[in-house]
C-alpha cells in the first residue's frame, strides 16, 4: 500500500499529531519530524482508537475505513472479524459463534482480498477467504479496509481489500510492553470448563532508535459447542402438476400425490411444493487451542533506509465431538398438511410405513470424534530506501505456507452410525422455528435396540504456499506531482488431497442386544434447545395422531463403540480402502488411493500512477490516475479414482466399486487484464471532503473451482449419481466501480459521512451441470429386474429388494454377503447417469449499488460517545422461489424466469456502538445486525436455494484502570449476551435447513502495560 503525499488541512495535521508516532509510516516520518516543536496531546483508549481510524479515513486517497488498537495488545474486540463488522458495509460469517470470514458491500469472503502487512497470505481452504479465527486480535495494531481501488493496491478484492497490520518497533520508540490474561466461560458448551487466554508483547528500540525488536505471543483455549436441528441434504421440490399418479417410481422419487393431503397445491396450478429428506438433531462440542507468535526486527542505520524482518506463526487445533439422532424419510406414501402456495411447504410431514405394508424404518444415532490442525508460517523482508529527495524505493519479499491436516487417527471428520429399526411411522412438525420430530413405535430407543450401521472416516490434507516479491517506488515531480510505480510477482500453489474409508452397512450388522454394554449415557433432546421454540405437534388440530416426540438420545462413547465394532464386525474379506488400522474403522493416510489435486497460479503485475495536488479556488484537491496490468497463468493437475461397477447395498444406497485405479489429468489456463483507475478528492472546506472514484478490478475464481479432474460421490440413491469437476479456464470476475462520498469532520473526534457506490460485475462463476454416463457403469436400479420388482410390489425399496432376491436369487449378480443382500448392475441394466457440477462463467452482468451512512460523535469531555452506520445494498431482482431449474422438473419456460441474474450474499447491515471513557473506566456496548440474504443455490432436486435469516447480536466490554497499580487494568467482556441463534431455510420459511443455537461467552481478565 503506497503512502499518500497530501497537503493536510490544519484539522488533519492536528489529528495526526494527536495520534503520536504509533501510526507514522516511513514515508510520513519526514513530515512528522518537521512538526516536532508542536505540542502533542496524548489521547488513549477508545477515543484514541477512533481518532486514529478517523484520521486514516480523512487522509486517504479514496474511500477507506480503519480500525486501530486502543493500546499495544488491546484491540476493540476479542476477535478481529468481530471488530471489522463494526465498519459500514462489512458483515461476517460465524463459525461456532466466532467471527471467521468477512463480506464487504454484499460480496462474500472469497471476493475480498485480505493482506497481512500488504502481503497476500495463503489459505488452507479451497477458496481464497482468510479465516480470522486463526489470528489473535492481540497481535494486531490496526486494519484498513480499502473500498475503492487504485493502481498500487493488489487485485483480487471486488468488495474491498483488507490490510491487517502488526506492530513495528521503530514506530513506537523506546520500551513498550504489555501482558494480559483472561478466563473464558463459553455457555454454549454443555460441560465445558473455564479456559485460559494469555498474550504478551514486548517492543524496544536501541542505539538511538536505529534498531528495534518486537516479540508478541498469544495462547488461548476455548471449549464451545452448539446444538443444531437440520434437514439433511435439503428438500426436494416439484411442480404441483406432476406426481398426480404417484407410484414411487424412480423419476418421481420424493413427490406426493394430490389425494390424501391437506391443502396440497392444486395440480392445475403453477404452484410448487417441497418435501424434506430428514430431520436431524446434532449436539456438538469443540475444543480449540490457538497459538500465535511474531518476531519483528528493524534496522534504520540512516534516516533514509529501514530494513524490517517479520517472522509470523499461527496454529489452530480444533477437536470436534458430536452425537446426533435422525430419521430419514424414504418417500413412502405420506399424508401432510401444507401451507398455501404458490410455494408450499409442509406444516406437518408424515410417512406411515406400517399402514402401507412397509417394514419398520430406522431411528439412527451417530457419534463422531475428529480433529484438525491449521498452521501458517511466514517470513518476510522489507527494505525501504529514500534514494534522494525525489526517489523512494521499497523492496518486499515473503515466503508463506499454510496447511490444514488431520490431527487424529480417526481423521479430520468421521461418523459412526447406529440404528434401531423401530419406526412404524415418522412425522415432523415444521410450524415453529425448531422442527419437531416424532415417531410411532418407540421414541425412547434403548441400547438393546441398536445395531451398528454405516460409517465413514475421512482425511483431508490441504496445503498452500505463496512466494511474493514486490518492488515499489515513488518519484516526486515537484510542482507536477509524483509518480507511483511498481512490479509484483506472485507464485501460489494449492495442494488438496483427500481419502475416505466408508462402510455402507446401513441395514445394520450384528444382532440386537450386541451394544447393551457399550458405554454411553442417555439424555434428553428437546430440553437442549432452550433458546429456540418449536411447533405445537400434539395440539394442532390437523396434526397426525399417535406419535411420540423424539426426546432421548444415546450419547455413545466413540472409542468404546468403535473398538467393539472393529473387533466384531470387520468382514472376513475387505473391499475398497481399509484404513491404516486395516479394518475400515479408522482413517487412511494413503492419499494415493483417492483424490489428489494440485493447482499453481502465477501472477505478474505492473502499475504506474500519477498523483497531483492543486487548488480549485480556495479548495485543495488531489487526483490519482493510474493503470495496473496483470498476467495470470494457471496449471492444474488432478489424480482421481475411477470406478467399474455399482452395487445396490441398502434400501436407498447404491455404492460404486473400483479396483484402485486412478486417472491423471492436466489442464491449464491464462488471462491478462489492464485495469485503470481515477481517484479525486476535493477539500470543500477545512471540515468537508468530497470524493469521487472510478476503477476496474478483478476477482479470481476459488482454487477448488480451478482444480481440474472429475470426482463423483461413492454412493448414490434413486435420484441418480452426482459429481463435480474443476475448470482452470475460468475467467475472473470483472468489475467496473464508481464511488461518490461526502465526509464532514466537524470536530477533532467526530464526523459524519454518506457514500454511494455502484459496481457492474460480469463473468460470474456459476454452477453449470452436465449429465454424463461416466465409467460406463451399469445401474442396478434401472433395468429389467428393477422394473419387474416395481410392477410387482410398488415403491418400497425393501420389498423390491426382497422380490428380486426371491425371483432372481440364482443369478450371480444377486447374492448375500456377510448377511447383506447385494444386487450388482449387469449388462442388461442401463448406464448410471451422473449429474456433474462444473463451474463456468456466465454472460450476465449484474449491477450492485448502494448507500453507506456513518456517524461518529464524542460528547465533548463527558466521556460519552457513539458511532453508528448503515449500509443499503441493491443487486437487482430478488430470488424467485417459485422457479425450479434443472431436470426433470424445470418450470422456467412457464414462469419466464431463471434466477440466473440473482447473486448470493447480498444484505443490508447496521451497527450501533455506545461507549463511555472517563475516570479510568472504559465501557462499550455494541449492536450488530445483518438482514436476511441468499447464501447459495443448487441443493437437491429443483436446485433449491438456501436463505440465511436476519440476525442481530449484542456484545459488551468494560475495563477499569486500577489506581493502586499504574498500568494495571481489569476487564470483563460478553459476546452474544442475548443468546441469539442462527436459522437457515429454503424456498419457504417453514422449509428449515438449519437451526444453530450458539450461546453466549464471557471473559474476565487483567492487562498490565509497562
């Protein structure tokens, strides 16, 4: 980020002096030294942080927002993302109740570029979004959000470029040190302990402030949890006019007839309806250990030269355990109560297996215990040289790596399932925020009812490296302004490997009673959701009768259950990937047996920018006109498994089989862009600035979208197979940006601003789909035997399988193996069709525009103040929930709408922060709100949408500077103190997808500065 040479007004100069040396950059050092005889008034704490941020905003080249530490090692929030969300236009995604990723002006995390000290950092995920949960806020001195672009700013951020800054010792001459500790109580954990967080920073300069050293470290533990209700794999959506003669056939799997329904949409209408796949309750516990460290060495032997060496380390270990209970709907004949159209959802959905001559279905309970470790390391060298009065040069290089690897012999994720086949019928009440599951049979399943069923143990190994070299310079042209110029070389590598050990014994192994003595307590279900209300299942006049609400779960001991299953249920002959333990009840590190993807991206950039200052009448102005040219080359290599057969192993599970062979594929792509920009700033008065900006920017596709090679799911159901493929020929998003803002700095710590922005974006990456008969695999549920079974016994899969055994049991493709019926696809069957998701660029241009309002006000010397902001974003038409896209029920030709121009992640946001700071007391109450938004599309049949409902959160912190020990303060913090929960739904608010209860967390601590 090049520094701006700007003739500041008296107000701006005064503000810079108030800030002191802590934010003076090398290019500003000379200006500050010229003002050394001016009295500096020291302001600290909340007000100091706000004034620093305001001064950065006021003196910037374009529209820039900033947040700053109140003091060394003291950031406004306990999490950097949660501080960034206070900025207008910034919203965050939360993971387990903690801020993790940032959206700006409606553009999602992968459309914003995050830099650390001006450097692009590697990520261990498949996308480009930085996970802020990996970095401790105590390590950060400030962050700047560049909402407008200029040629000196790296490309990649359509919404914004965010530059995170760490401490520099020569910016704070002398000795500065802080140490803090706190105890964290996270109420979301069911049985969590109070956990510690420790941090410290030491900074000192030597030899007449020519050498400086800064050492910082942070250690934190957190025990947390969440309680979730889900409709797993989403909802299946159909036009009301189809399925009138429902027979359970393959094409109509999931549809319901018009008869025997209450208020189902009329078949003559254009209405649509959706049916759920499951109801799941999951109770998760997490333990996190995060370690951050940084060493900074600086040497400035002369006033014109400064060398800085950074070494940074971040690690984050997360252990996850969960127990869940679920009922999967088989799409047997159902009787339901529906909302009105045109987009209907069931208020009650029920399937009666007993009444339709279908055998009991399972009530499933799964257990999991997995762990991952994310680690990032970086070493960087920066050299700044003021060659002469006119020329300043800067060299910067860093080598950084990031990885996320399994941290458990049981993998980075896993699930070991058990089931009791006790459901004679099942129903879910969707009238409340929380779906209520009930069964007819036994809702209080005992261990004696349970069988071990399927399982998977998955390892994912994700690694990334970035080598970046930058050469930047500024040449002063005296009365003609100055020229910024530079070149940058970036080589980024992403390597993603995965291997999954999967058993598909979903019909169960062993005998009832085998698990009676396995460790695991039985607890309630509904009482765990004390913040979310469900429906009135038993009281609703149209609701089904005779059902018992599911209200008990067996919390299996993972290791006890896994060890017993491995000892007793390991088949004599193993097929497929067996895992490192050799019995399929553990993870594998043989990545060569599964998926291996690699992508390399090289970006070469050049820029030049002219900066000029002048006056229009008595109004100073500055203008910045630049152009940036970039060339990008992409090479992708993928090694993926291939398959040679399919086996029908369970009622709704068909499993692909292979012989271990894999296919290697290499692809490449390239593109180049010329990106102009103009920034104009006019100081109308000493207090008022008007800004106008134009720029063209790009946003690159996610790494996992660029990785070539086709992978398919190893298991599919009667809806067909699925898979995905990358596309290294994807073009980046291209955005043409316009900004106009008015800023009024009406006192030394108060301002008001209003801004308008518009972005015309094209080359959107969308999900293209192709149908393909990959591998020429024969489908055991699409051929003569299957058709004859449907004609004989109807739509129940269990009865179909038994009929095939009874009538074709003498054929080699129909047999019993380890007590399980296997039906293989043979030549007389049709080929398996796979629906392959492929990322493609579309030709639609979307216009984003909006307004940002912000005000910051300090009430004189009272200590009271506030800041507030509101951002309105408009991206055109809203998503039409009545539209179904994709075979076989596409109705876009009837409705004349495809939703192709509707974009994800767009929402309004607002913040209000009240604060008080006086007499050693510093207190803040912060409210954050984000409106509902479309998160994604493409779920299940009908390409269904996912909507995230509006969410608000209230946080606070208060600290007190003790009078008895100078430099010692105590503080108390609270996050989400009103216990808000998050909810997602589909086309209708009753179509719940996920309800996550996340709880509040509190911390009590001390901080000592010396």
